[in-house]
C-alpha cells in the first residue's frame, strides 16, 4: 500500500495530528503534542502543516517553518502501523519542495540519535549531521537521548 499525496493540514485535522504524534513518539518515551499545541504552532507566522490521509484514516503529518533563508522541520509523524509505505518520504519531499519554494537555502531538523527509522529517512533524502545536543530528548524510564542536528542544502 502506498501513501496518498500530502495535503495542507487544516483545523479539521488537528485531532488526528495529535493522535498520530502520540502513536509515533510515545513508544520512544516522548510526550505527545496536544491538539492545542499543534493549533498554536500552525497559527505561528511561517509555520505550515501537511497531512496524509483523512480522519481516522490519517497516516502521517508534518509541521515545518521558514524564517529568512532557513527552514526547520518541527515534526514528522507516521502511524507505526502505516510505516514503510511511503508516507514519511512523501511528507518529507513535500516539506523540502515547500521550503525551497519559500526561498529557504537549507532545511534543518533535530532527531533522536536512537530513532533509527527517522535517521534512515533523513539520510536517504541527503541530510547530513552537523551537530549534537547531549541528553536532549526525554525517554520516560529510559536514559535521555542525544539529538542529532541535521541539515539539507536545498537552494543557493
């Protein structure tokens, strides 16, 4: 099964986005973002959202922002039972295209060093590691995880 094309994340998608964030990050020991937090981020200047799927059939979503000539991927979450079907790659490609269209020269992100699936996705897209934030991510009962700062050059 392949993923449908990403579309703009709207107010009617906030509940599914919050559920998707919880499904994607709770197994890592991270706190899920709430509907309100996602809504507040979307209301921030420069922030855009994308979603794959509809309602209970929501597969994944991404939030990103552009400030000056830099873009930042704030989150990308795909339901664990729908992974490896292209949704994450489709969302990431759409974020890269949108950031490039908005005039960003690079796209930055942070990812847990222990999140092998996400690191593989970003590596396949051409991101390189440019830094590390020690013990950045809460992991519940597990030790905190370092964050890797990754960068992709997308414009001149």
